[in-house]
C-alpha cells in the first residue's frame, strides 16, 4: 500500500463522520518540503466554507499525527475542489454529465491523449465524451488526469444557484 492509499484509509472515516467526502489525496514534494493536499467536498454537495476547511484541517492533523504515517515534515492543505474540479472517480463523470471537461490519457485513444468536450456519461467502465461532434469512449483505467473546464455557462449556473 503506497502513502496516498494509507492516508486515504486513515482520513476517510473522519471525513465521513463529519459529513464530507474525499475527492482526492495528493502527496508531493522533496524530502524536507512536502505538501499533503486533501481535497474534500460536502457529502450533500452544498458549498464548502473556509471554516469547513479549517475545522477539517485541525481534525485531520490530529488523526495523522496519531497514525504517524508520514515520516518527514509536511504542510497539510485541506481544500475544496473548486469550480474547475478534478474528475477522480468514475461516478464524477456521471454526476457532471453535460459539463465541459478536459481528459488526458496515459496511452493514445484513436491516436490522441487529450480530449475536450461535453461529458455524456458512463457506459460500464468507459467514460463517454462528445469530442468534436463524435461520441468518444475512454476506458476509465487509462485516464491520467481530468477536470471540469471553467466556462461562462458553468459560472452562470453556479451564480444562479446561489441566488
């Protein structure tokens, strides 16, 4: 089990107990300059507040200190996914159907590794995206990075929802 998997296993119960879902865990840096980013969202998908990140940071810091899984010094960052959030789980592609996304793959699919278009959903283990007017199936297991694209339409939807 790698460090990210260990951290995930340690922090998920604390997040769940407090009504949050883990989006992703990133651990990066050099030996003395490490950053642990824990990206979370509310389980009910309502807006995150700065106070949420602050209180979760204190709670997760305590849990991580007890477990002592990270041997070197690190900075803990608890963040929300933001508007142009990463797409990490297969369910994310279903949840955000109709939204514009960028997807990068580890290996070429039909000669390409980068795709941008509207998400069409999921079929089995395939993510479906409207790429240049055609339905493109991308096996979820080969996606290296994906995120929503910040568009005027997305911003308008978010602002409308806040009124």
